[in-house]
C-alpha cells in the first residue's frame, strides 16, 4: 500500500512539473531546471534526440551540468556535430571543469572523428580518471590512430599494487591497440604489460582473450597457447580468439583441430571464422567440416550478412558455385559486401562473364573493394566487353578511391593487361604516396608488355626514394631478368636481395625459373637442392628448366621423383615438352597414357611432340579424337603445320592450312603465321614464284599488313657485317655448306645465298658480341621466333671456331652451343 501511495505521489509531482511548461511563440519554455531535465530525459529515453536538443537550446539559461551532459550525449548518439560544438562554446568555466561533461565531450569529439579537439581537451584536463583514459583509448583505436593510445599510455602511472577493474578494462583495450599496431614498440609495450599483470587478473576472460589476440597478431603462437591453457573456464569468445589466431598465422589445420574440441553453443562469429578457415585450407577435410557446419547452422544466423558472406566465400573457394548462388539468392537485404563476395567468387572460379553480369546488376554505392575486384576481373577476361567496362569504371571512379593504393594497384594491372601502358603510367605518376606494391604493379605490367628493361629503371627510382622492395617486387625483378636475358642486371639485383627473402620458397622458385631460362642449368639445380619444403611450383620450374635446355632425360627423372600429390597439369605439360624437345617418344607416350585427366594444353603438347618427330598420322589421330567431344584448337594445328614445314611436306601443309581457314576464319594472326610457314615450304623447294604469289594473295585476303626484316640500323653495323663475312669464310674452311632451302624468297640484285642466310637477327647479335674487346667466352641471345635450320648449324660452327659458349633462347626452347661444335638440343628443335 505504501508503494502505491509513493508511486502516486511521484506521478503527481511529474504532472505538476510538466504542467509548469509554458508555450510562447512555438517554444517550449520551462520554469525550472528540474522540469527541463525530466522532459529531456523522457525524449532521450525514447531516442528522440533531436527533440531533446531542441528543448535544451530553448532553455539553455536554466540548464544544469546534468542536462548539458545529456545534450552532449544526444549529439554524440545522433552524430550531430554542429549542435555539439555550439554547446561546447557556450559552456561556463565551471561546466568545462566538470568531469562528467569532460568525458561526454571526449566521447563526442572521438565519435565525430575530431581527434585534434579530443587530444587538446584531454591535455587540458588536470585530474584524468581511468574512465577518461578508457574513453580516449577506445576512441583512438576506432579512429585508426592506435599509436596515440600508446602515447597516452606512457603518461599513465599504473601501480601493480593498485590494479582495479577499471585498469583491467584499460589493459584489454591496450592489448587491442598493440595488436592493431603490431610494430616493435607495440610488441615491447604489450609483452611488458602482460608480464607485469598480477596473477589473479589472468583469470579474467576478457583481458586474457585480448592478450591471446595480441600475441597471435605478434606471431607468438606459443605464448598465446600458454595463456589459453591457463584459463580454467574458457568461454566461446576465448575459443574464437584462438581459432582466429591460428587462421591469421596460417595454421589452418590447428584451427580446425581446436574447433572440433569446442562443446559450447556456437556464435555467428565462430561460424564466420571457421568458414574463413575452411576457405583458406580448401582441402578434403576443410570441405567436409565447412559443408557440415553450414548444413547445421541455425536459421537465425542465416540472416546475418557477415556470416552468409563468409559462407559464400567458402563455397566459392570449394568451387561449389551453385550452393553459393543459392545462399546469395536467399539473402533478403543484400549489401555491397555480399555482392563483392559473389563477384570475387566468380572471378576465383574463372567465370568472368558471370562476374561482370552480376556487377552490372549492382545498384548500391560501390566500395574500393568492388572497384578492385572488378578491375581484376576485367584484367583476367581482357576482351572487348571487359575493356569497355573496366575503362568506364575507372573513368567514373571517385577521386578519394584514386588515392587508395590497393585499388590503384589493380587499375594499373588491368590497364597493363589491356596493353595500355601509357595510361597505366599516368595513374602511377598521379599516386602521391607510392608503396612497394604500386612499383611492383608497374614493373609486372612492363614484363607483360615485353618492356622488361623498364623494370630496372623503376628499381633505380625505388632506390633513390628509399622504398624497400618486398618479396613480390624482388620476384618481379627476377622475372624481368628472365624475360630480358640480361645476366648483368640479374647479378646486380641478386646482390641486393636480402638473405631472408632469398631463402623464401617463392623467391627460390623464381630463381630456378630465371636460371633455367638464361641457360644456367647448374645454378638452377643448386637453388633447387637448397629448397627444403619443395612445392608444385618448385618441381615444375626445375622440370621446365631441363625441358628448355634440351635435358629431357633429367626432366623425366625429376618428374618420376615428384610426389604424385604435387603434380598438376603444368607438371605434365613441362615433362611432355621436355620429351618433345629431346625426341623421347617412348617416355612421352608412357607419361601421356598415365595422365587420367587430359586437358587441351596436355593434348596440344603431345601433338607437338609427335609432330616434331614427324609422326603426323598419330598426331592427326590425336586431334581427331579430341575434336569428337571438344571445340577444335588452332594451337594443335599450328604445331602440326610447323613440323610439316621442317619436314618440307607441302601436301600435308596445304591440307592443314585449308582446314585452319575453315575452322578458324577469324583467327587472323594465327592464319598469317600459317601463310608464312606454307610459303616458306614452297621457297625451300625452290618454288619461289608460287611462294611469293601465295603469300601476297593470302595476306591480302586476310586483310593484314606485311612487315619486312633485316637490320642495318646499329651504329656498329659495318663492323658487325665484316665479322659475319669473316665467320662465313671460317665456316667454309671448316666444311660448312650453306643450305638454300632455308631461303624463303627469291634473291634480289646484289644478294647471294650466303648474305641472305647470314642476315638473320641471332647471327647479327652473335657478331656484335664477338667484335667487343676482349671477345666474350659466353654469349646469350634472346630471340622471339624459332631458330631456323641454317642459323642452328651455323651457330654450332661459330661456337667451335671462336671457342666460346653460345646460348640462344628462341620462342620454344634454349639451345646451348658448345665449343666442341655440338648443341644441347641434339638437333631436335
């Protein structure tokens, strides 16, 4: 009864206060501060923040510190910056010194991302409470200025004997700040804090979980595990921190091991973490766990976009596009991240057209992530549609995203794939704060567009600006050396690669590839032998190095030693290519028959192998069998035609070319190559007029322009051709006979058979090297076409006469010409 009376009394008082409100000119004026406070609180509790602020503005004269505090909080929650600043400007000195108002203002500034005013106010406060430090710490972390958290922490004086819950909470925030920063200073402070924390506070799950997260970010998995084991009552958040930490340290199997030990109710966070883990691992175990977890996930979590996006990402990584699409369709309120997960998934599954179809359905504001994904998609697809979409998207991209290095990186990569080097360079120059990744994107583009020499100029610029190359950049530079064949550049770069990067498997793989392509097979083997945990790329790089250098037997031996689980379609192509260049027909047939899933590229390589050995019937049968269930491949026909040219088989060549015209009428560039090969066969048989007419008629019919070769532009041209004449004389003395069948046109006036055959580019480069003083004992030549039979024989003689090693890298392989007059290819080319 007393309670009812008391309630009645307070209701009466409240009504009296509200009735004291007067209305004048539409304004709500209160006769007392207590009435104002009550009215504001009523609106505040009802989330009517704007109305509460209007009341405060109209009655500011009777406001108290309590109503000021409430008004500032209303500004903070409603994210209304201007009224908050007006309130701060009208404060009395007494109110400015009120600790509650100070804390409220700090929250307001930090929520409004006004870091400068927050820091200025905080420095003005003389009596800083632990709560104020907490507000600052949390706000600074939210605003991505975690470094300032450590600056403020240095001001704090924490006595280990005076630990309380407030300090304990600050420790959790400090651990989070150190995890975000993850630099030397953060590691030192974080570990020191952890060491000095009293033993009795280690049982606090919130603090211990923050410490686990911090240590995992530092890569100190062992210490994180020790803390985890010490926690007696582990909750789901603690398990989540450990599983997430394992995933962050790429210890995916350990993450799944721990997940399977959890016997608590799972949260959406755990589902998200485990889906991400399974996506990263992507093996049979991960697929089994991920799909089972998804099937058992409660219905309410399926409406959580973050969890659903992770599930989509996982399924896409598994290649289960259909299931990912079902989840996508089931999401009612799709956000831009959901669309991003789907588009990225399509790109990852090489369904580029589908990715662009979905992108064109997006009617939400695009993020920098979407721009990045779509640029990457357009780069991969690289057709007319992709070029149109990619360039349009780039032109319409907001200015603020142009300063995002990741987005700019992908834009440069896309333009480079389009062959638009000039525009890619313009974007590169427009970026103010260039990092190593941006330089890497530019250099990678130069490699793609056959301008590898520019990479070395870019590298010089990086050195001038003290930008330290990362692992990716070093590997791109090694690739530039590989493509350009410039060994002197490689040695200069190799001397600067830090030892820790040189010992990483990706770099070692790049070195094997580069050494192999430059003909340094022994050095490639030395690097291969240093690799402790060899992966698929390591073996493939070494097998390919053997293949390029005509060492087919060694390639087959290494392929046989390669673990079955590491072999992929590239492994099969490399070893078959090695057999092709070394004439190892039996080994090629055996390996080919062992391959269960024969992709187009594998069959093409086998066709090339058979064709090189003039096994045309068997090669044609292979093509016919392939075409029973697949679309014809022009590359297979080009392999057949190229070998028919070497065999001077005009009848077969004519049949192949006619079939190519029928099957591939729009493949102009390939057909032009076919025309040249066939006309060369006519010329080699002395049918010069027929060759000339066929070539001009077919080129005209295809609608393309002809280019003529032979180069006299070099400043040392006179000395080069004098050296060629000297080499011709020496060759003839050694019994060399010039073969007119390699001349592909009729001779002009003042031309001889010898002058035409010795004008080929590789011979000119060799002569240029030999006129240098002192004459080199090793010469490397890089050629973008296959070496002809005459040049191959003539180079063997040059190597013997000059007693030097000559390495010629043509479009198909590497030839080592030794001082004994032999070639590594054993005349299989």
